[in-house]
C-alpha cells in the first residue's frame, strides 16, 4: 500500500516555531503557548505535563465548521472522543455545538458527563459488547454505526428487549487506500472495519425488516492522518453511488456519516487543506439531500496540545543521548507508529544556541523508548525543558503507568491563564486499587 512519505529532512527549530502561530519565543520568558510561558507551567505543576490550548481548540473547530459552511454544506460535527477524552476538552467542544463519536461505553459516559446529550452521540467500533449497546440504547443515543451482520442482529435483540428503537447506519468498507500508515488505515478490504460494499444492499434491506431497528443511512471511515483529498473523493463517490442504489431499491436513506481522519502537519508541512476537503464533500455528496455527519479528532486536538518535559541528563559516548523525564508510557506514538514530533527548547537562550545531533529518549527500559533520532538540538543541561509538539491527539489517552511511572499532570490554557485539569498521579495511587489475597503457601 502507499504510505505517507516521511519528512525528507527535519525542519529546523525556527521553521517549527514559525509554523505554529500559538507558539512564540520571548527573549525573557522563553517559549510561550497562547501567550503563557511554559516555564511558568513547569514551575507550578512540574514535568512531564500535558499542556492544551483552549484558544487553539476553538480556532480549529471554527475553521473546519467555517470551511464546510462556506462550501454550502450543512455538516454536523461529532468530535472523535478517542483522540483526547478529557472532560475539559469534551465540554469545550460541546459549547461550540459538537456532538461526540464514541467507540466504547466509557467514552459514551465521558461524553454524557461533559454535558453532551445522548441523542447527539454516534457509537462506532467493530466490537461493541451487549452490555455497551444495552446501556447506550437505554440512554437514548443518537445513532449506531453498524460494522457487521452479526452486530445488527445483536442490536435488534437488545432494542426489542429494552423497548427502545434504534437509528443505525451501516458502515460500508469502500476498499479505498487512504495513503496513510498501515496501522491506522481502516478502509481497505482486508481491514477489520466495516461491511463489504457488495453486502450493504442486502443487509440494509434486512435491517429494515428487523424489530427495533431504523436504518437511516451509510457511514464510511477510511483511516487517520490523511493528507490528500483524493482518497476521500474515491470513498465518497462510492458512498454516493450506494445511497442512490439503495434509494432506487426503495430504501430510505437520510444520513451519510463521512468519518474523520483529517491529517495535520507534524513538521513544518501543511496538513489537510480544509477548502479542498470541503470541495470534495460538496462535489461527491453535496446533492444527495442527506444529513451529513463527520467525526474529526486529530485535526481538532493534535496541534492544540504539547508534552512539556525536563532533561534528566545528557549521555555522551559514541552517540549523544538527551534523556528526558517523559517516556513512551506518556507519549506512545513514536514507539508505536514511528511518529515524528517536533521538539523545541523552552529556554530562549538555548533556542538560539549552537546545535548538534542528538537522540532524544526517555528513561523506560525499552529501546523503543525514543522520541527522536539525530535531532539538531543545543546542549541541554539537567533541568532544561523541552516541548514535544502536536501531542494533543493520541497522547494522554494512550498513556500508561508502565515501569510504575505515575501519569503526568495536565493543564488547560485559556484567556492567558493556565488551569490544572488533571493532577499528577502520586506513587501511592499506582497500587490504590490493588488487593493482596491470602496466599496458600
């Protein structure tokens, strides 16, 4: 399959900074995020620490909604909770008018806790349990995206048992290569996701006969971190053909869920063009007369977050290693996906100092615990601070306590002030829920 090409050369620190308007370097305060000095955050809450920018979150949501509206499209945005499930972020998107796209009962309950109405939640995912489906149906969720014939029968039985009819959309697998990393593509025929296109007409007609089931439309989602509109054009054209075919066969189709996957620039390259994406949506499905939904996650939150870390030491030998107090248990993406994240010194003096190649690593006992290889960075003394950029998506949600490392604190910047939204986990918290049974021997 065609994969997104890696950066041909690492952008330098100035280019990384220039590509991110929410970040500025002040001569005295050092690196600032939405005008708040990151040194002040670290001085108050320590490191490692997740830092999110409310202004950036709002700006990216409004930019996406505005591009769709400018193209004459009425698209209801359901934020993909899996990208970052913090209640503060969910509440912020709720206030902007977003619903939620969830893939577990836990995410459903988080969305509800943040004030998102159950009727404004879409439940996706290939393996929803009967417990999860039952709880969501009883709560009155808005829509279930069905991934298989077997799941459809489960939903019908549950809906009949609890006496609540359910709106469902069939997730069609369009067999389209999204051009992204093989571990985050979801729209190919050999992926576990969705229903083969040739099976959708028969299953849609069957759904219309099942008690408790109201088939309302089609859903597609072809992957994550998609940087070109071309795969969307192919997938949406197939979805449009399916909608027309179903209607010609006498079925009612009122909803088309466009999925998500809009990519961002992790270096100094641009991410997905919103206008190009909106134009593809308009061209391929704009004349269908359906309610359009979409499920963005990374695009909204990725650039709105960073991981603030401190240098433990520099280890010099055959190679230069900068060892941070953050690790793969905090930010898993580089170890899991070979993901590239920009790294900026927080100190203005260090930002302008001479640079030399270094591998940036964490203290976890795994060779995969590495954030960067051969990155040009200044000399970093113990206690120096760095910001790992674009870590707002699939960062904190994928973190763990591996090596008995407590989870990091999290802070939200809003209006020039920063607020603690998750306290740092204490050592004692690591075993607070564990129990010692009586041992036989």
